[in-house]
């Protein structure tokens, strides 16, 4: 193949879980919703928060905090639902992800993206597309596709700790 | 690209299936011209689209096959058994080519070459003298002269034609590749060498040109330069003047003058020449025009199934919204609003019914495969079997059709393998030589029944019972009715075949069939009598997307229980259930295991509620579910919960109520099994 | 010598299928997803034909054609653009910008190839 496509500026949506800022490629984010009535599904894993009515279709809702090994989401005025479009075993699937707050959309050039840190465990770094330094802060670009298609709880807290050690202090 | 290829593969599979279907119908009715046309068109489409998506072999293959069917449809070849079998083999091979195009498998390549050779044999050996060439274009430009016309083309590009990247010589080349020509370039406008500008065009052409192409095609060649040149294309005469010696001689003379000849001069010359050729051509053209002109009306269209799913979603959204509107208008005094709301209710109901009808597919679409299966398998096993299908126009939701294919294939396979006897055995028993498998589909209230019966040896109940004993499924002293014995066949791992044959012994048994039917909320029944045959009846719902349910509430969450599974509802005292050890309650004189859903769902017990027990039944197992409140009957449009909830044990879907609230739909089969497991578990503990 | 074709279109699937088709025909193929990126690809290369869509983000096809015609090396390189039946006005605009010809969408490979052979050999 003689393909040549140039580098691109991509847009990322940043959001907060606790004190940490994360970013997801906007192409995966269909919509941002305010909190709405959640119907709990009995006997589901804790991170499966329930289902919501998204304009007539039933949207599974994931508590991102629990998924990332944090405490359960406490609902505030800032709590939002990101409607994500992910590919799961070859099929396009819609899910809602609870986040503590939505920040802004960042334009990030490919060249600004640092490779994901090779962390102690290879398994964790798969969920991160890369890192971006914004001011003094490092933001992790999440691979939402992968994160929300696994059944596992990810200890992202641990990851952010390691990232801070590796980059934060040096940079 | 993969997506595009996937689309092509889907489309191609459908064409291959059409070809098979047409062939099988043609077997009994070989003169059906329409079907031959249909096969031809399918092959043609496969040929055309194959190459575009990188399936060159398919293109090449169908091109050759198409040649055969071109001969057949023009009555130059008879659709005999040889061609018939060859085409079926080819259809099989096409299926392989679709799936294995990328793999370079020697075996497949060998088969490919073999089939190509056979195709060649068929059309070169049997075609009539003067067989039409495979390529229509070759035929048309063939040197017969009878279907040619002569054109005059004057082409003078603007001087700046090179500036936008056009090379006029390419156009002349392209033109002349289409037929016989005399091209006369005029170079007299080229200036003295000192004043030449290399990027200006000083040449123009007159071309006299004999071709079978239409003047549209000729115009098309100059499409890009229409406004950058002087162009004149005119028909000079019917027939080929370029090869007419007299004509050429006179042109040569005119050329010597170095001036443009012009259409007028040429017309005079051509009119001087013989007229007879022209009249013949006219007649031929007229005939061709008449035969190629046909009326086409579209009676059905193809729609991507995704679009249908989307339509269904929108319709159910509309129904939901409409329910909200009704609710709102009831509380509003405006009679105008009530009238509008009622009207919308009527329209959305109609729309919903229509939409549900659209996603219904006739069982007919499955039959080809079955016919094929019966034909191939009976041949393989040396049995004579005919397959009859009745009521194939009966329609079912496409999802159900999709889920019925495998179970039905398995059942039919069983009929041929185990049911129908060999020819000798049948003759000995005084049965007709040929066995029969009958598929009969019909409506029965909101269900569709599909019966598959054979006139084979029937099921030997005693043999089944003994085997079940041997397998430890029952004990020797268990008394079972014949019906109960047949039910054993559906237990996992049960197979009556003494030898594992190539046909049925593939590890999947009737238990899988049963599972699949259950998954689509269907049931299966067996009847059999020795030496007379076996009948299996599948009862499946018309659609999977709508359900009549009983709406109940536990705490703040609504649940929907399919009405078909609800036996009875009892009001009970809270004390009768709370804190009881064995989870059994006597209702209507029967001891029934019950589940206090609040407890099951990890909610606190509420002593202030008058609980109600709903007894649901799946097959023979009854289970009571204790809920806070029974709200009433509700017709619901089912919505999937999404893959993230696929492992859910009790809930299989959701629905949206009039006020936008979500209700969870209880999967009766799974719920009963889930609770039954708990009971067994508890009993073991005790 | 193998001819090189630059294909510009913002639809990935179209890029892929065209790339596939043209490589099958023995052409060298470069692809780009918009005019701006296409321009940077032209530099220092010998491209024999440019095929571009008209509607693209960043820099559209007409702007691209105008820019290409300003480059001395590509003043007479054939440029084809992709268009739909309904865009007659666009056709004229593109031709005025310096395009050689057009290919009507949707197209099959045969149509694409026949249009290409009208302008390069």
C-alpha cells in the first residue's frame, strides 16, 4: 500500500473523575446528558448502574468511577452522562458512562501526544492511547472502546499514581 | 473496505441463493423462461460487482457461467441434467469463493479449474454454428458490417487545450479504438518554427468512422472538452463506408486539396453510393429495438435490515410518546387536544402494525436450503426422499426466521438419516419406494406452527427408554408415558443413533434444537407412531419485538412478566412469606416454591405492603414471585438491554412505559430455571 | 513507467476502494483526505494524475485545483474531479479552475478506469 495520510488534529473531551482529569476522543462521544432517572437492574455487577431511557431506546449506564476502581459516583449538579459509541465484538454499541464533571474540548495535534507510559503491567497501558501535557498537568487519553468492552474493574488510580511518578515529577 | 466487502458478500450470497432456488424450481419446470432470465441476471450482477470488490475469480467464473445461460435463454442450448448439476456445483463453489477468496488453497483452485473446464465443454461443445461470443462488444464490432453506421466527426481543439491537462491525441485514440476509421489530421495551421508556442494546439481533425456504437457514446468521448473545442458529430450513413473502396477513393482525392472536406461533401458522396445496405440495416435495427424494449415495474424493493431495525425503533418511540400525549390530554380539559391525541393514537397504531408487518418474512426464504439438503443428503445416503412444503407463504419476524434455520435443518437431517428407511426396507414394509418429508406451516392465534413430518419408521419408544436408563437419566422402574419418553430426546447429550453417522452425529442433538426454539420463546412437540412416521411441531411467536405482559412493581422499579407464563395471581399476608424457612407456599391446594423478589433483589422487606404472589409456569415447573403491587396488563415493545447486560439471569429485555419510565422484562424461562436451581441447591443442603 | 495517481477524498471507504482498484490496474497510488494535505503530497513528487472530490473539509476540491494550477510543475497535469449528476454548476466551476474532466459518482471501477484512460496513457 502506498498510503500517505498526514497527521491530524483530533478533538478530545476532557472530564473529571474525582480529582483526576481524563480525555476521550470526541468521535466516540455521541452526546452529553444531564442526570436522568436511572432504572436499576437487579443482580448486575456494581459498575453496571442501571439503564436509562435515551429518546425511546434503553441505554446501559456504567458507573465509570467504580469501573476505574474508585468509590461509587455521588450525584451532584455536575454529574453527567457521556453517551459513547463503541465497537463490541464487531457491533456498534451505545452505552452511557457516568462522570463527575465534563470540562472542555481540547484540540490536540498527534505530535503532542506522548506514548502511553510502559507501566509495570502491560495490561493496564492498553487502556491508554497516550498522554498529553497541559500546563503542569498530565491528561490520560483513554481508549474508551477497550475500557468499556471489558468486564474487568481497572485500577486506574494505581495507573495515575505511576504516571505521576514517571512524568509528573520530572516534567 | 471490509464493510463494503461485507455488503457485497451479503448481496452475493443472496444472488447465489436465488440461483439455487430458481434451479430447483426449474428442475420440475424446465421451460420457465423467467427463471432462466433470473439466473442470468444474478450471474450478471455477480460478474459486475465481483471485480469491484476484489473477487476477480467470482467475476471470471460467473462470466463463463453467464455464457451458458445466455445460450440457454436464446434457445441455443437446452438446460439438461448435465448443465443443471454443473450449475449447482458452481453455486456451491461460488459460496466457497465468497468466503475463501483470499486463501490460496490448492484444492479450491483445482475445483475452480475443473468447473471452468466443464463450463467450457458445455458451451463450446453444444453451441450452434455461429455461436455468440461471450463478449457482447466483440460481437457488435465483428466485421459483419450489417449493424454499423458511419459517422463524420470534426474536432478542432482550442489552442489552449493543453492547459487543463487534456491531450487531444488520447481522444482521437479512444475514438478510433471503437471501430473502423479514416482520420485526417490538418496541420496547416502550425506556424513557422520561430513563432511556435509548444503548449498550444494547432491541429484539427476530420474523422470518418464506422462503428456500432451510438452517437451518445461518441459524444461521451469528448465530454471533458466540449467547451474547449469545436466539435461536430454527425451520422453520415447506415453501414460501413470506411471499407467501401469507391468511397475511400473519392475521399483520398479530396484530401489532396489540404482543405477540410466537410459533412456536406461527404453526404453527397455517400448518397451516390448504393442504398440497399442502408435499408437492410434499418430493418435489423428496428427488430433489435423492439426486442430490447421492455416494461419494468418494481413490485418490491430491497431495504437494509438495519434500516428496518431503525424504523422499528422510531415507531416504538412514537408509540411511547403517543402514550404520554394521551396521558397528558386526559388531564387536560381541551376537547381539541383530546381529539388530536386520539387521532394520533389511531395513526400510530396503524403505523406500528404496518411496521411489524414489514419485518415479517415468509418461510419460503428458508425452503431452498431444505430442498437442497434433502436432495444432497438423500443421494448421499442412497435413499429416495421427496420434500414437500406447504404454507410457505406464512410470515414470521425476520429474527425468528433467522433463528429457525438451524433447528429446522437439524430436524430434517434427522428425518432423512434416522426416520426414512432405505428403499429395500420400505419395499419390504409395503411402503412406497420414495419417502416423504412434509413441512407444513400455518398460523394459530398469535403463534405460527411449523410441522415437519416424515413417513419413516417412527421413534422406538422402548429403545429410547432403555437408553435413558442406561445413561442414568431415569431408573428402570420409572413409569413414563410415551409422550414423556419422547421428551427424553431433548435432554442434553441424548442421541438415539447407534452409530454416530456423518449426518446427525455432530455433537449437536435435539437438546440444542430445543434450546434454540426456547430462546425465541417457542415450544417443540413430538408425535410418533411406529412404522408410520414422526411429526415434530414447532410453535413460535409471530414476532419477538412485542409482548403482552403483566406489569408489576417491586420498590420503585417496574417489571413486566410475559402474560403467557402467568398462571394465577394471589394476594397473601406478609407473614405467610416473610422469614419462612423452606420458601414453599400452599396455593390452590398446591405446594409451590416462591421467591420474595425484594429479598432476591437485595431490598429491605416492607411489612406495610399487601404482597401479591404471581404464579408463573414454564413447562411443568411452577414458581411464585412475590411483588409489591400488580398494576395490570400491558402490551410492550421489547428493547434490548444491551450486551453489557447479556449475562443477566432474570431480566432479558426492557420496555418503555407511557411516562418514559423503563420497565424490566422478566425472562420466564431463565427465571424459572434460576429459581429452580436455587431450590435444588437448597434441598441438597437440607 | 508506472504512472502515479493522487486520489483525494474525505471518505475513507472510497479512498480504500479506489486505491485498491487503481493499484490493481498497475498504478502507483497516493491518497489524501483533503486538499491541504494533498498539496503537501504534491511537493517533490512526479504525479501524473490527480483525482479529487469537491466537498472536503480544510480545503475543498476547487481550491485544490486552483492551487495545483499555480504550481509550475503541475500546470498541465490532468486533474479529474468527482461529482454527482446534480452538480452541473460545480462542473463548470471546477473546469474554470483548471480541471481536465470529471467522474460522476457513484462509479464502478470500469467507469473510473475509462475516465482515467481519457487523460493518461
